[in-house]
């Protein structure tokens, strides 16, 4: 019935990153993918670059695709849902990456018997290093879940969670790259203050973050233990750690995750309330 495995609505940063990685890793045959973007110039450019079929509308895409990935911002998703809602059947799966848009909200337009999956990923998807959390409703079958996991494994790591945890994922890893970029910039600034060339300081800071993260993920050693491996008695590291603790860096990062999580929750509440007015 459906001649395309995957339809992608919206080819912004995340949508185009997924498209690129799915094709380059041969996760899905490009002939089994169709995409749509409201920007005609973007459609033409990406169609030429990735040699994938582009639909003429969201409705056309929905009629042809077994799995429909909605990769648009939260402010736009209602428009998309209203366009495709009457077309969607129980044989299809809706995948949404719109932050803070709950299953309950989606089901105001999409039949509650349809399989729904929510995704929270982040911008390192652009280089295949994303952190992605996935939640699904009760209508999703095991093979459908594995298919969608496979899509997002093409751009990084994937964890499965209940929907109630997705706001916290937004606060931690969804917004997290911005926190890390500030930390990298600040470390580089410290190097520059101490006389290092700017370009060198940035490379050293970024590689230090990258190497430290890989060390933790590959050894599965608790970060406190890894920290103690570096902090020798009376040395430079423990002296620097004292400064970080005095400045309450740890508490500030915790509050940042909390603030972003609460903001995500409030956006969902506002959308739900507005749709009821």
C-alpha cells in the first residue's frame, strides 16, 4: 500500500542530518525515502544533493509513507498534523521530534489508535554523534520500534524511556550542547589569558571535552573516580577543582538542566491549553 518506508516532513538541521546519515550509512535505500519542506529552494537543493524524491505537499507524503517523521519546530507541528491527520491510518507510524509536544496533544488530531513515537535528539546528529531518547505509545509494535531505533542509531546513540522523562532529556541532552559550548569557550578563554594562541586553546579545550566523554563512555567508570585519577594530592587539578566548587559550577549546571526541563514542561502545557481554547 505504501511505496515509501520513510517520509520526512521538514528538512532543517535535524531533518537534513538524518537524511544525509540514513543515505550515507545505507540504513534505508534512498529510493524508499520521500521528503517535504515548505521551502521550495531547500527542496530543490536537497533533492539534487541527496538524490531523494520530494513530495509536493505534506498530504502527498503522508499518502505514500509507512513511517512519517515530523521534523518541524513545535510552533509548526499543529499545522502539519491538521494537514495529514485525516489521511493517517493504523498501518502507519507517526514520529515526532517536536520538543514538548505530548502524545495527548498529538492525539487531538491523530486517531488515538495510531502508533506514535516521540524523539528527543540533539544537534551533534549533524556529525553522527547525537544523544537520542525515544518514547512510544501503546500502539507501537516491537518491529516498528526497532525500525525507528535503527533510524536514529544512524546519527548516534539511542536510549528508550517513558514519555514522562522526555522533558528532562530536553533539559539535559537536548539543550546540553549549548552548555558544553559555553564550557569549551570558557576553557579556551582561560588558556588565552595564560598566553595560549586562541586557535590552539580552542582545539585543546574541545579535544579535552571529547576525550573525557569518550573515556567515561568506553570505560563506564563513574565520573567521580575519573576525576580522582587526575587530581593528585596537592597538585594543580585539585587546586582548580577547589575554584570550580567555590564558584558553584556543579550547582549552576544542575539548575540549568532543571530550568530547561521546566521550560519544556511549560511549553507543552501552554500548547495544550491553547488548543482547548
